[in-house]
C-alpha cells in the first residue's frame, strides 16, 4: 500500500484539527470545504496510523496518540512559521491567528474588551479564546494549550518567560448601606462580619489571615467561590464582606453598585505578569499579542 507522505500542510491541518476538535471548525480556519478537510483528516490518519479524532456523542475527541503529539506538532508549526516570517515584519491586518489566553476572571474582564476591540479595528483575522485559570494549569504554556498566561506568577516553570506588567492591591467590598460602613473600618470591626473568599483552589486562609492572626484576630469565612465575579455577586445580595483587586475589578464593582474601602492593615501588593513559552520569543504575532496585553493593563516593558 502506498504510504501518505508527511508534509507541512498536513502538520498545519493536524495542529488546527487538534485545537478545534472539529472538522467543520478546522475547515473554516483553513478556508477549506468540509469535504476537503475530511479528506485531509483521512490523509493524516493514514500517515499516523491512528484515528486522531473520534466521535464521542455529538463531539469529536482526540485519541491518546493525538494528545501525546499535540505539543510537538504545535512547536513544529510555530518553528516553520518563524522560518518564513521576516524578523520584525508583521502586518496585523494580514494576520490570521487564534490566541488562547489563560487568566483569572478579573484579568479577563480587564483585558478582553481592549483586545477584542483592537482586533476588530486592526487585525480582523485574529480571534481570542479567554479561558479561566484552574488548579491544573501549570503545563498549559509548555504543552501549547495556552499561548499566554496573565496572572500573579509566584513560581514559574524554569523555561517560562515572565514579564511583570502592573501592580494592584486588595480593597474591601460590601453592598451599599452595609453596617460596616457606618463607622471607620478597623481590623476588629472587619472581623465582626462573615467573609466570602474568591479562590480557585478553595483555600479558606491566606496572607490576610496571617496578618489578622498577628493581631490576635480571625475572620469568619462563610464560604469560598472560584471567581471574583461570583464573590461580588454574593456580596451584593448579603451582609458578607469580600476583598477584591482594586484596579482589575473596578468595572465590575461599579457596574454592581458596590462600595469599596481600604483594608485597615498593610498587605503586599500583587504583581500581575504575563508569561509565555520561549518558543514564541521570536514570533512577531505573539509579540503583537503581548503588546496588546501590555497596553490593556498599562504595564511597563520588563522581563525576566
């Protein structure tokens, strides 16, 4: 039997198929008809000796073999793109790319509108997928499932590029007319009310509680929620006290009509950074993405 020879076109198609997990979506991305995309998938299956994508209910899912090679395929496609892209030459209007940005809900709220607006204005071929960060995201940059991570990065992987962008601080947040606001907010008064904590890992204590413990105080935690948006909604409909990043969540706080107040003791500022895998260092399209995030958050050009 004649064996299908691998080619760059097949690698590009495989990369898109694995990213979209859909023949029709991949066909749209590559400006092909669905029958042509199906034939390309057939050639990929023959070349790899593996089904690659299989039907699971109404969706398609990658096989273990496909998952095992996905990061390698992405790296090969990116390396080829670099070869055929002159250094520094990028016309956003001609760029066709889908960027996956991993971030907290607060960051997504802050950067999604500026990025979407800029893409509509100058890069109509660019699309974004903003996905919420979770406990198992440590390998997302390495395996290529995310192009960029924007968050507080305390312990990055050794190969990860990290660029600090801006700082923020926690403020207290309550509903209008909350009894806490009737007098100056002290640490003792702050701990007299139940709190709701936004934490993606479900932790019920952190730096705030360490400071309070040093004062001989402790706050009562009614519960935790995975996002700042959820905590603000809980605060809006109760006497719960929340804490939220001042700058990042200001649009949500104002839209919900909530009241903020300074926390009555010193807490370390949060440094928000963007991080990426070094395979994107010389990629002009990825540099464009980083520049847009930098502008949306008003960050400075620093990298380590």
